[in-house]
C-alpha cells in the first residue's frame, strides 16, 4: 500500500481525473472546506469565550459565597418583623468553627469616604480587610504590596488603592508608593496600586485599609458589613451556604425559616451554571461542525459516483487488461480521501485566519469578550482524522460501484 501511495502514476491519475472538470472538483470541495472552517471557527471562538470567562473569574475562589445581613421577614421570640440584623466578628468565627467544609471565612467592613491629595480629591468606597482577602480574591498589583499581618496588628494607617483612584489623585507616571493620602482628616501611606480590570464581587472595592484600622476609625467595634466564605474543593458550596445561614439565624435570634434576614451571592453556583453553558456550547460546536462535514463529504461521494459513471469505459479497459477489483477500489478511495483532505487543509488554514481576525477585533483590552481564540494541535489532528475516516467511508460507495462494472459491458458503452 505504501508503494502504491508513493508511486508517481497513482497521483498522476488522481490529478488527471480531477483536472478533467476543475470547476466541479472545486465546488465539490467547498462543502468540506466550509465544514472544517466552521468547526475550527466555532471551537476557537468557544475557547476564546472560555478564556475570557477564566480571566474574569481567575482571581476568585470560585467555590465561595458572600453573606450579608438584612431585615427579618418573620416575627420571632418577641421581635417583630423588620428587625435589622447586624453581622459581627463573633458570627464569622462561629460559622468558621461550626460549618463543615469551610476553608476560609473573611470578614469585611465597608464605608464611603473622601480621599484628598494636594488639590485633588474624590469620593471612593473604603474597605477594611485582612491579608487573607488576597488569597481568595486576588488583586493584580501594579505596584507595591497588599495589606499584611503587621499592618493588622499595629492598626497601621496603610492604604492600597485601585488604578482608578490613582488616576484621580496622582499625575501620570507619578510615583504613588510611599505617598500620603488624606482620609477623614488622617494621613494614610500608599503601599500598593492594583488593576481595575478584574471583576469585583460584592461591594465596589476602590480602596483597602487594614481591617483593624477601619474598625477603629469608624468605631465599628465587632460589627462587620459582610463575610466571604470559601469551601474546600470536595464540599458543596450550596450546602455550606445553607449551614452558615442556619447558624447565623440561631446566633441572631432569627426565625429558622426566615429567608430574607441574610442575603447571599453564591459564586460557586453561578460558576457551575456558566461551566455547564460552556460544556453545552462545546458539544453543540462539535455537533454542528461534524454534521456540516458529513454533508460536505457526501457531496464528494456523489461527485465520485458521477465520475465513475463517466469513466465506465476506462475502468472496463483496465479490468480487461488485468486490473483487480482491489486496485480499482484503491484508486477511487485515494481520490476520495485526497479531495477530502485537500479541502480540509484549506478549511483549517481559513479557520486559523478567522480566529486571528476575531482575536484582533474582539480580543483586545481587559473587558474583551473573546481572549486568545484558538484551537489546540490535538483538535486539528482529530479534525484531520475525522476527514480521513469520512473520506474513506464515503469513497467505498463509488469504489464498489466501480468494481461492479463488468469489463464486457463497459467496453460496449460509447
């Protein structure tokens, strides 16, 4: 077989057969070309959307939930409906100690404040945070560092600002690290600047200061604004959310069935929905692409049947001169696979250019909808394998048709 495929006569016959009707051969390949282009284009686009999604959530512990206090919707133990609930550090500690599967509980506090530097000022969201926040909601630091334990222990007046805050309070290319910013008539030292690009979960985070410093400045005592809970990978974050809320209801004298007293946002649940959507999109992409490929390959089979009909006399002469049915089948199969692969190669190249164009137009900037739209070499090889298999199978139809021709009957045809 290898000798046959490398023989000059084999390919000369293939090219002669296809060149007899160039337009028909080109139109025949269009179906396969379009199918493989569609498959590569859709798979690459799906991968680009997945990459954008991963970049969006990449800095977050996806197995996490955010919980905050609201007002009650049911009377309980002498308290009327509408009682305002307040979360505390003690609540956060009890949740961490009593809910199975929890990895971290990060209490947070928030307020709004005016920041002033020289003659520039702006109103921003101020967050009191622990260093642990940077592990579960990673900040992409441009300069400096995040809050550390020494800042917490010493109630230091340190501040980490967003890129947006930097642009409003500092001149372009001005050094921010070590500069002083005034907040509530107190000077804070800038120790870090982080990117705005990553998606923020929960309240807006323009500025971070040590949690203990925040509690002292705003006289919050034990009170906190909300807490972020992350679960261990092997535990269901939905169950962790329910268990945490149940404990919080017990600690705050809230009816066990009161669903309004504590609000929450389950990032794990939303992440699972989007992951399911991406898996479904991948499946649909393969289905549409392969279905289109099959339609294109059938077109090649139909054209080869017509070619066999046109070459009836030629096939009869070859049979009369001693050509075996196997040799006739082999030649027809080579033509089918060659047409399929040639169209497939052009489709892969065209699909690659489409992905480059998509990345150029839609893949730029931090909010890009498609990031690095591409397909792996493995996918390309799978696509080529599918083409070879389909081309071989569809080539069997005209091949058997050709070998069913009797030499005497073929020679009688004009």
